[in-house]
């Protein structure tokens, strides 16, 4: 169990989620959809305080994609811009397009440095336990930094059950508490963290992501409570003053300042690798 003092002493991991699966350039001109856009965004967000980029790739028409070739190209392009100074995290997100086995096949084909996995998206159907065991066993063996996405306390309970039953092996997992849903007008609040923290057994470090104009307040709350934060255009376009952010880096910069104001040192990519790699 990670006690509160130990968690607070850890450097704050800021992850930027610059595009997600749904928004397009029409939603904001600085939203990155090509490898070159992602590389430029990665460099700017690194300079603003991010240690990791949660990276989606898109097809030519800007639709969500899990194409391994697209992920490999985007990773190579971002690496040329930032070297090893950012952890590059891909996603298995279905976005109502990909079936669970397709999600698993994609991450195995890419074999990335880091990945985020929505537990409820792969733990479905009669083969759920076998699929979860296959994926998480492989991730642990390959030492791939894995962030487990949990949408509510039922997901937290399911995750704990998988661990207790030995479906998921012991490894340095990283949890992500999602404060809300991809619905029109969704606005998260810092208090949305409380049910997660009450249900969590504090075995692994946790981070949060939030929707809408209070994303910054939620990130600041996470920093103050010993957690970590993911911010960016995937879920929010607004600065803390309510104005539209000029780019992803502006959201990272204000979250970084909130962490520093709480007395948290900002994590580097190497800090993340030492903790989870």
C-alpha cells in the first residue's frame, strides 16, 4: 500500500493528451492529427512540463485509428523531435470502432514503450478473463509501461478482482481515474475523485483525467492529493480562466504550475521509466 506521504513525495507526472479519438482540426486549429503535428505538440508540451504524451493517431480523414503502421510512424516522428525526453504512450481505445481482440492485436503489433488500456473495453464477452490474462500477462513480460483506465468504482472493483484472482499478474501498473464520460457538455469536478479514492486500495500510483472547463481544478486536486494528472485537448479546450487555450502546451504549463505550488517536483521521462518501466 502506498501511504499518503509517500505518494505526495513522488514527482508529479504530467501527461498531455493532445488529440484523443473524436475532436478534429475544425474543433481547434492547434489540435494535432498528423505525425508532424504530434511532433511539434510534443516538443512544446515537453518544454511546458510534460513527461509523457498520450498519443492517438488518425486516418487521412482524421478518424480514429489503431493502425500499427500509423503508430510506428508517429512514434518515430515524435522521437526525432524530443528524443527520449518524453515517454510515448499509445492507446487501445475502441472509440466505437474496434473490437476487443483488434485492440489487443494492435498494441501487440506496435510493442510500444507505454500504453493505456481501458479495462472495460477489453474485459467483455465470454472470453473476457482469457483476453485480460493474455494482454496483461504479455504487457508484464514485455515490461511495457501500462496505464489501466478505470471509469468508475465498478471498474475499480473489477480491476481488484482480476488481481486477487491472479488473472492480472503483479507488475508496476499505473491507474487512470476518468472523471466523467465522452458526452456533450460533460464537465468534471474535483469532488469526482472522491469515490475513486475511497474504492482504491492504494497498491499502485494513480492519475486522473477530467472533462471540460474544470480540468485544471481537477489536476490541481490530484497533485495536492499525491496523484498525477493528464491534461490536454482530448477532453478539454479551456484554460482555468475560462478562455480557450491557444494550444496543448498552455494546459500543461498551468497544470505544472499547480503542481509546483503544491510542493511537487515535476517528473521527467526518466523518472517515469524508473517508476514503471
